[in-house]
C-alpha cells in the first residue's frame, strides 16, 4: 500500500494537500498442506476400516480350515464285524456342531468291544448308530452254499430272497418255498483258481433271530437253498 499527497485549492487561495491512499493488489496466499495427526477423524476412520477388513479375512480363513477328525471304514464292515483299529482310518471333515455328534470321533483311540450293527460301506463315515454291543444285534450271519454261481450283483450290502426247493420224491411236493425276504448279504466267498469250475459259492446272509430256526433247518436239510437277488439292490463288483 502506498500514500501520496495531492494539492488542491481553497477559497483562500491556499493550497492544501490530501493524502491519497493507493492500494497495492493483494497476492493470494497459497494454502499450506498440513500433515494428518492422530486426532484427524478421517485417519481414525481409515484405520478402523483396515482393521475390520483384516479381522474379517482372518475369520474367513479360519472358518474354511476348521475340520474335525472322524473315523471312516477302510473296507466294508458287515453287521457283527468287530471294530478294530486296522479297519478304520482318520479323515478331516467339515461338520456342523449337530452333525459332529453323530459320528465316531477320532480324537482318541478307537473303542474296543464294539461291532458293526449294520453294514458300513468302504470309505463311509462311521456313525455312532452303526456300532454298538454285539448283544444288541437283531440278525445273525448264516452261510448259504449255492451250487450255481449267483448273479454278479450279489455282493456285500445287496439284498436277496431265500428260497428252498425240496428234494424230489415220489410223494412230496417240489414247489419252492420262500424262507425269508430282503436278507442283507454280509460276505460272498466265490471259488477262484482251480476250484472255480466245480466249487460252490458261499454267501453269508444276515438272518433275523425270529427267522433263524427255519433258515437253519432248511440249510441243514436235503433240499436246495437258492438266493434270488432283489431288483435294484445289487451292484457290480468293484463299483
């Protein structure tokens, strides 16, 4: 800003001076950048968002990796099979809280004195309901030897009907009689090698205790016991 004096005339002819103010143009002041501090709310919000993202990612990874050790059957376990450590394997599976309580946990040694109460397939998770005390079994395995080779579908876990064809006599009836229906196959022993041509196949079927006397009487008699595969229950070996 500059100040000048300008003369002017008065009535008395005297000159006087008036100060005239000349303003210099004001230069704009550049705004200075300030370094953010811990009190800056924007910085605090950003830190909270980063911490939340890290925590969410860690939770997702932990949840994806959460699993439970559970026993599975190495081979098919027919009913009545004693549960041994060499028949089981340990796998890590993801189970909900209510599902984990349904299966045999592998957090400790496999229990002793238990048997399979039903057929447990190879690779199947061992459910607690599938094992128990032998005294609770409602079926018993009975070996049945058949002269003719049974269908390929007669394998462990398949269902068969049991029939008795009486021996032909001069007076007796030869009409086949049904002994039991939908019996589960526990084991199949097919002849191999040199015995495959003329040897019979032994099929172990699970017979209910109530039907056991009739089946044992028929297998010990002179008639021929035959197995008939229930349609849809069998499968080809190795599948």
